[in-house]
C-alpha cells in the first residue's frame, strides 16, 4: 500500500494535510461541545436546586449558544473532510486506471500470459475500487478516530482513577477482540481477490464461448463450474461478514457495559459521601452535583472512545483487502517490460520494406525446447513470401516475431536493413500492416474499424479520408456487403463483430491493413474464412495494391500461396524447403505431400 500511495501527487498530499487540519478542528469542536454541555448541565442543576441561588438566565443561554456554534462548526469541518477525501479517492483511482491501462498496452504477450486477461481485468476494476474505498473512508476515519480517542482518554484521565481504569480495561478488551478477529480474517481477504479473478475468468470464457457451449450441450457443465467459483467467493464473503457480525455486537456490549460501569462507580461515589448537614448543605450539594456531572461527562467521552474504535475496526476490515489489491496493482505497474523499443525511426532507404531473418531461433519463456530453429530468409521489397507447414510447425510464431509480440531467442531480424530491436516500437509498427489469424473487430462503425489506429506520418497522402477507406474496402472485396448494410460505411459493428460473419470480419481486417498503406503486409492465415472464388479475386486485387510492398503470408491452402515469389516450408520449427511452387514440388517432400492432399495432379501441374 505504501508503494502505491507514493504515486499520490503533491496537490493530493496537500489535501491530506488539509483533511488532518479540518479533523483536528472537528474533534476539538466536538469535545468543546461536551465541555459546554457539562457547563450547561451544572447550570441547569443549580437553577433547579431550591437550596442554592439560581444562576442568571443569560449564562444558560450563552452556554447553549456556544454549543450551537460548536455543532455548526463541526458540521462544516466534517463536510470539508468528506469533500477532500472523496476528491483524493476519485482522482487517484482515475489516474491508477489510466496508468494500469497504459502499462498493459505496453505488455508483450509474455507479460499478458503471465497475469492472464481475466486477472488484468479484475486488477483494473475491482482492485482499484478497493483502494479507492479505502482512501475515501480511511482518510476520514484514520485521522479522526485516533485523535478523538487520545484526546478523550486525556480528558477522562484527570477525572478519577476508577473511571480511568474502567475505560482502559474496555479499550484493552476491544484491542484483543480486533487482533484475534484480524488474525483469522486477513488470510481470507488475501484469498478473495484471487477468487474474484477466477470468477471473472469463468464468466469471460462462458460468454466468449457461448456458441460452443450450446453446440455441445455443455450448459450444465458450465453452470457447475460457475456455481463452484461463485460459491467459493460467496463463502469467503460470508466468512468475513460473520466476523464483522461478531465484532459489532461485541463492541455494543462493551459500550453498554462501560456506560453501566461508569454510572455504577458514580453512584458508589455519591453513596459513600457524608450525609447532608444544614451547616455544610450548599457545599455538600455542590459536591454531589460535581460527581453527577462528571459521571455524565465521562460517559459521553467514553462513548466517543468506543465509537472511535468501532470506526477504526471498519477501516481495518477494508485495509487487508485494499492492501492485497494494492499489491496486485503494483505487480502490474512495476512489471519490467521484456520488450522495449530502441531509438531509431528510419531504416536504410535502399532496403525499404525488406525483411531478413538471420539464423533466428525461438522458444517460449520457460520452455525447454525451441519452437523455431535456425531460420534464415530474405523477403525483398515487392516480393510475396509465403509460409506453409503442418499444424504446430511454427508458421504463426515466426511472423509474430516481426512486430515483436515476442522477441527471438537467438539470431537477428532486420526490417528495412535495421534490427527490429533498434527501432522505436511505434516506428516498427508504422511499417507493418498486420492481419491476425483471428480477425478482431471493435465496437463502432465500419469506418472506425477500417481506419483504426493512428495515421503514420510517413504517408504522403491521407489514406484515412473517406475515399481512402472506400478504396481499402473495395480492394479487400468487402464493398459489396458493406454498402448493403444499414448505414453503409457508418453501419454499426458490435463488440467482437458478432453481427457480421467470419469471412466479412476477415475482409474488414484486411481492409484495415490496406488502409494503413504500410511497407510490409503480414497475413497470418487471413484468408481461411474465404471461399476459393473470393480468395482468388482478393489476392489478385492485393497483388496490384502490394506490387511495391513486401507481403508475408501464412496459409494452410496451397491455392492461396501458389503464386508467391518464395514459399518457405516449415516442419517442426525448421526450414524443410524453400523456393517457388514448381521448385518445391520437385525438391521438397513435405510440400508435395501437403499439395497432393489438397489439389489434384492436373491442378498441381497447372
């Protein structure tokens, strides 16, 4: 928690000092209110005693007026404290959410996989809410309660040993109860956030895989999995709630017992006084009035002490969970990025668009075996280089090294004649038009999805104009269905693109890459959802568009890559063959097996 609070701005620390100042004023006014109440009680008792001279009515009104002023001042101070605390909590949590979001955006796939998407969502929402709640309530109570308790104890200490001992005993019992409960509850609070992570994970999996769940009649299985996660979290909540349910009656009992003890001691002191005699009647009556007023005075102060502890206990119940949340937030914010950018923004002009792999090998973090071994090839500007191989041969892994989703374990990857690690991440990404294996659509419109991302400063023409977007959609063979949609290019796209088909999503994803006008296209099995006719038409249109741009294509279908300038065949992470379609049919057994499984002899010879 301390590390997280170090992120508070100087202005927020000034507000905390302001809260402390207003809290002192509030406590002082509350205690002065009790002092004036004692004075007023004494005046009223004296005025009602027939054996003593009544005080002037003005004194009573004056004491009452002071009480009203103290009460009004306390209200103003309380409002100021609440306002400042809410301001700090809201602004700090807003800034934390932004920092956390920006940090996660800079993560490579290694960091994403380390935390899991569900956990990152929980940390960005639930955990920050816990910290905000602690700040908002804690700043109000953690300052007020100790000040009130200490100040009230010093007031009681001078009024009699018996009352001081009883109050100290009650405080000791309270402290013991709080410590015992916290020992049992704290581990559960630590567990609750991980249970929340798992519940988010189960819910997210169920919602994203709803079609598969229904297709396999797995609703019962998913219900059981969700019920278990829900029950575990509910049990943890109930455990902590029962602890709180035990605490509050215990404190109420101690508060009632303390009041009873104070009045019993007062009655005992009055009972032990000498009988009233006519000679010392006025003095003896005054002594009894003093004891009675002290008794009421100490009772009020004792209640303030107990209430302070009750408020502190509320904070202590929030603190453990907030501390766990703060630790989880810090884990994300303090994560050292495995992939960081260099300083270069430009490549070698004469090698613009060229991609070269030099003895590249790769294994996933923590894995023992290499997924890719000793890969070398060069894709020159304007060439189309395709990758094919069996499932798990490392095709997607290979091209994902270029935009640095992961970094190569060994070897070098050059883009435009420069090692990709020497580019700033922004400059590297600006050179690439990436179409992932699974087309991703964002909630918005067709226009916002095609023109997604920042325009690169390299482009001489503004490709994100209406004409540029329409041209990209047309090249991607998406204009036909887009123009039929209600609203056309302003038609709504639902989250994840659930209101369009898989093939339509792929074509819009391709249009997004085309619209960017990059130096290098990366197509990661981006034509798999298209029929053969659309695939052929789209590739012909792309060939004209990418005539002077490097294209790297991962495909499962021979027909998609048959015209590539160079085809690289991967087998268990190694290059099994390299060449054109005709060359590989003669020289590469792996490629010929794949080709013959998809095409007839006549089609192969064609």
